[in-house]
């Protein structure tokens, strides 16, 4: 939960009209009041006799009645927002949040019947806006000097009580979030993300792979970014800034972002730490790149944090760089999961402690990063068979980092490592399914039962309930699968496999046999991931069934199209799995 106090204003009515209106881009849906200083204040959208202007006059009445000096900016405005992954709160829950926030801010303490007037308006599922006027009923002004800190503390309590994602602040490890104006500007230009987010990712990828200042700045330029260096009078480079081509402010000047404003570990001194220390032993034959990197990662996982807190902080930093590089060079079938894992692990790579850069685990992770950077492009980055062993080793390393963070009581970092580990688990199982699809040789199809012979006619593709399919293909896990919350998703995948012309029972048995399932928290979810990999590998090139059903593109859109030759990609479509990944159920290995 994130309370964000806006700058004070002087137009109560204008702010209310905006909150109750459609928004700048029609993003306000069902605006309504969820709470107010007085429970009997009517909601303007539900009353024919009470308007938004009337509500503004009620809020401003104590301000106009002040006998002393009136505050020039009397409107107090705070938005309280939940991250997208949190559950949707009810109006009653948001009303309680609003009352507690006003108490914490000093606007309307619970036991003070002379507090300020306020209202809370909800026009979206994930947030509310609270509007108050800085004038108490007793002709005084409220003390809001510690409002931001106290509202943050209140939010931490609601995260525990409501079961929301637990956030933190003030440990110096959070990324720099885009501002509202940056998001609105990106939306106007039709960009999928803000320039700040694009720059963060591109600079981090360059820093992870670089081995010197020259290499770092060359990689930034090769990524298509504008870069300028800050040079001291003695000729030494002391900093840098980056900008997106075409991103300009109102005065048509480039919008530059210093590295330290992108993330705490992207300032030039922190970037240079990556190539400090003795030379690395990153020699490996191109054909052995994935295997050599996997061996180093496994060895590093056993050594992570062995030298204490400060050495462990350097170890997880190097592991974060390795995941970033792995996401860049990973097979396209799992690149979506790898990029998400790199994003999630970013917070885990920044421990709230001073870091030493001489640890044994750090050296091994850096060597692995250089092995992948130098070798994978020459052996074929789309080889999921060769990459599978490395992904398994990476899962072990991330789990080791999560245990280390938990031991140091770095709660937010441990949670970030857990989310990254789950995405890596998904990448592993997608790879397993893709490898199974590459080796799959379909069995001859059985003849359909004829009508009128006493047998039931064959069901149309996609109409099976798939229960019998699961019981026949994986009998030892069938009971758990059918009771699992992920069963509907698995059933849908099996229907898509059947629609694509393959026998779902054979496919399910094939992917299930590729790797053990006994250690999985959710067998159904693991099988969903493997079937995702199967579909991505088969993709639009899957052969149509004998009944004339056209193959379905990966992702299960259900749309049909003209047949193409096996292995021939669409000239206008990116490879399956590159752009979008279907979200799976919550947990599993």
C-alpha cells in the first residue's frame, strides 16, 4: 500500500470535479464516495439535491470561518494505492484506510471531534483519493509536519492486516519510480513504458556485461541511447547521464537522467565496482558456454555469503547482474520469464549494507556472466536443451540468496528473491515442455468410432472434460491434479493441444515423463508451464489434424490462419513467447 501526498492546492471544487469526472483519458470508472468526516454527508453522485459544488462548500466552510490568517494552500490531497498484484479491497476496507490515514496525518485524529473535514473518493479498483481542508472546527490549523512518515507506518500495518504485498521504505535500495508526468507523457506517445524504465533496463544490461569504462559507455551507445559523460577538471570521468532519442521537455531539450537517478546501484562509482578486483577466469569453449556457466553458478551458490554480511551483499549484486545477462541471451521461448525474473530480483541484488567485492561467490558469478556474454551468441542462444542445466543451477543460486536474505532479516529482498525464483522455476518447466515438443513423435491416431454401431461417437475437438485424459496419462498424480486450483488452467491447455491436432493424453504423458513431479508444490501448475513450452515450441508451425483443424498459435488465441511449412515463422510476427506470457496460478515448482 502506497500513500502519496500531493502538493497542497487552493481549489477544493476543481479537485473534486476532477475526481468525480471521467479523468483525462476516461480512466475514472464509477467514481463514488467511500468515507467522509461526517457519516451523514451525502454522496453527490447518489443525490439529486446535493452537488459536487455543495460538497466543496461544506469542506471549505471552516477555512472561510478562520478568524486568523488563512493558509494560502488549504487543500490537503493524498492518494492511497495498492500494487497491481494485490487483491481488490472493498469500499468498507478503503473507508477504514481513509479514516486511519487522516488520523495518522493529523488531519482528523480519532478522539478529536474538532478535526478537519475530509472525504475519500474511489474511482478505480486499486486506489482512493482523500481530500481535506487545512482548517479545524476550533479555528486552528492542523499539524501535518510528520504526515508522510506516519501514513507510511499506517500503510505497513494494513499490508499485514489485509494480506497485501508488504513494502518498505528508507533502506536506500528501492528503484527510482517514474513520476506521474512521465507516465502520462509515455501514454500520449503510445509507449509501452516510460523512458525512465527503458533507460533503467538498458543501462543495467550494459553495466552487467561491461568490463571497463570504455566498454560500458560503448554498450550504452550500442543500445541506441544518448549518453554524455561528466568530466572533472583533471580529465577523469566522474559521472554520466543518459537520454532516450526524441525524448524532450517543453523547451525541446533532451531529458537527461543521471545514473544515480535511475537506481542506487547505477551511479558511475557503483557501476565501476563490477569490474574492480583481479582479472576473471572466463575462458570457455563456445560449445560449452551453458555447461561452464552452470558449473560456476552451482559452486557459487554453496559459497554465497560465507564471508559474512558485507561479502554476501557483494555476492547477491553479482548474482543480479548474472540474471540480467541471462535474460538477454536466454532462448526466446523463455525470455519473457527471464526478463521478469531479472526485474523482480533487482531489489534482492541491493542489500541494505555496505558490500565487499572480493567474495568467492561474486567472482564465480562474474565469471559466469562473462562466459555467457562472450560465448552464447556463437553457439545458438535459442538452444533450450543446452540452457536447461544452467536454468536449474540459477534456481539453486536464487534460492540460496533468498535464504541468505532471510538470515539477515532483509524481508523485502527475500520476498523479491522468492518472486524471481518462482519465475525461474517457470522458465525451467517451459524449457522442459519445449524440449519434449522437439523430440515428440506422435502416435498413429486411432480411428474414430462410427455412429450407429453401438459406440459413442467421438467428441469434437476441445469439448472433452479431460478428466479421463489426466487419469490415464498421470494416474499417480491424478487425484491431486483434479483437486488443485490450477486444474482449470491445465484443462484449458489440454483443450488447446487437442485443437492444434495433437492427442492430449500422449502429450500430457510425454511432458510429465521428462522430469520428476514429486517435488512440485503444485503438479498441475508445473504441467501448465510445460504445456506452455510445448505450445511455444510447436507454435504456428504445428501440423493440422487429420480432421482439417488448423494449428493454434502459441498463447491459445483460438484464431486460425493459412497453413505454413514446418518451422517457417511469420514474417510479421515475433517468435511465440517473446512478447506475452500467460499468467499461471500462484505457487509451484
